[in-house]
C-alpha cells in the first residue's frame, strides 16, 4: 500500500488544485457507489439464502460482508487503489437459476385426423 504525499497546495496553480479536487471527488463517488452496490448485492443474497442451494450463497455473503467492512473501515485512498477494488466488486458473479425450456407437445392422432 503506497501512500502518496500531498503536494504543497500554496505552490500549485489554480488549475492543478481544481484537477486535484475533481480527482478526489471522483474517487469518493466511486467508493460510495461500490459500497452501495455491495449492500444491494448482500441484501439480494440474503433473500436468496433460504432457497435452494443456500450453502453456496452463505460463502458469497460472507465474502461480500468482509469486503464491505474493509471499505467502510478504511479511509478513502488514492485513485490508483480505488480502481482495483471497483474491479473486484464488479467481478462478483451471481448465478440465478434458469427455468427449464419447454418442449412442444407431441401431435396426437386425434388432432391429425378430424373426421373420426
């Protein structure tokens, strides 16, 4: 974890200060977005937990809870470290059960011969 020092703000031109503020704001927004995403994902997994295959969901819930706790516990970090965490959150894949495909009904002999 590398810590970058803040440059002397008195020596920076106005444009550089504005760019620094924008970068910090974008980092904060992405971090908040990731936290909200994880909270929604946790809520969804907890609702699904009592359905079929709940054993697999328990492990996913625990991993997401740990990730959420990490994000909420640590202070906002540099932009270079915010991007890997966003990639981690977006790489979480939840498989939802799919309905089996229906096959067409077999043609009966009664419908093929209407003169009976």
